[in-house]
C-alpha cells in the first residue's frame, strides 16, 4: 500500500476528527501515514522594525513528505489548501482537497464524500490537474529578504488600505509603467476568482499560461488590469516613503520598506490537484459564485388561455 500524507486545519474540530479517523483507517489498510497541520505553511507577518526571517520556499516541506509519497489529503477550507500547497508543491505531491470550511472553492470533495473519494484514489482512479504558481520575493538591493510560493495572488498596499500609493511596475523587458492606486494585485489564473475578481479583474480558466496585474481602486481612468504571459517576471517598486504591506494568498505576508522592492517570477513547482472526474470549471463557477445564473424570467412556450 502507498505512503500517504494528511494535512489538516487543527483549528477546526471536524478536520481534527477526520484526520485522526482516516489515519487509523489508512493504517489498518496497510498504508504508511504521516500527519502535518496547515500551520506549517503559514509564514506569518514580519514586523516593520525587522528582522525579517527569510524562509526559502523549498524549506517548508513537512517531515516524511517526499517524492515517495503517493498523495496527501487536505482537510480544511481554502486557506488550508493554499497553505498545504506551499508545503508540498516543492516535493511534487498531489493533493486531494476536502472541504471542512465554508466556500471551499479550491476543494474537490466534501467531508461526507471522503470515504468514496478515498476508495477511488487508492484504486488509482483519478487524474492530476496542474495549476501554475508564482514565487514572490521581497528584495533589498541584490538580496532576497523574504519569499513565498503563491497559488492565488500577491497583494501590495499601504497601511491603511485607503491611502493611495504610486507604484512603478516592470513586466519582463517591457518599459516600466506608473500606477497610482490603493494597491496592486499580481494574480495567477487560480487566483482570478479570488481578490482580483472582487477588484474588477477577469476570470481566467485554469490551464491558460498567463498572469494578471490588477490595480486596486486606481486614481486614473487609464489604469486597467492587464494579462500577460506567466513566463514574464514582474518587479514593483513604490515611490512613497512609508512602509508597504504585502500579503500572499491571504495567509502569509511581509512589510516592504521604502528601500525594498517586490519581485514575482514563475514557480518551478506546480500545484497538483487530484481530480476525481473531468474538471468542470464553469460548473464550479456557477455553483460557488453564481456565474451564468439567469436574472430574469425566461419566456414560456405554454400558451395562456
């Protein structure tokens, strides 16, 4: 039987109970089971007074989670899924994502579906869908002082968020552009249904090899979102003299001092989602976000008397 991992949100009793139960069940079936909690992928928020603790992106892999692990199960909500991929993507481990939270946009199954889902995965009856990730870095001169893997988006803004900032953004070898806005978002296709969607960005279907830049409340009618190849690195500097705040996937972040700059680049590690059936992105959009639902009554073909 295979080597299996379980990553769970230890702040949620349902996830804790399910993790303990399935550890026992899988062990009885002969699997080698290793446990980790989602906190291992949370990098925290550094203090503006420094020092920033630089944690390389490939150093968050939990003990015993390696290339010999067939798959891992994630028990939690979307935040736990984002944290788990930060931990296991460098090891190439595919994840079966199980929702014990609320929205569960990134999850493949609900908790009550886990017995059938586990049976299917153990039988090898599944496919792996790869989603692109980016590496986000805070740099001081030529040195990297903070970095993280990102599946959804990187957000850079001032404190408080309502204060406008002037950003200089360079995409690849193109000429830099100036953006006056409350902040900027660098998003993957997976993150296009998260913060960038709320900020007016487009929905991008998974598998499209692009990244998008979305200004937050720009102070110009000319400042609009832009989509570009995900092979292009991005460099962002700010003209303001106050520290900025950078948040990655909503659960990791760093202060960015005036002399620092932020860089994003393609990650060599994709996020590997276990799919139990053919991926239906439009169905998920409809069920989770209400995309495409009718807003008016449709004509009926029944003749009225």
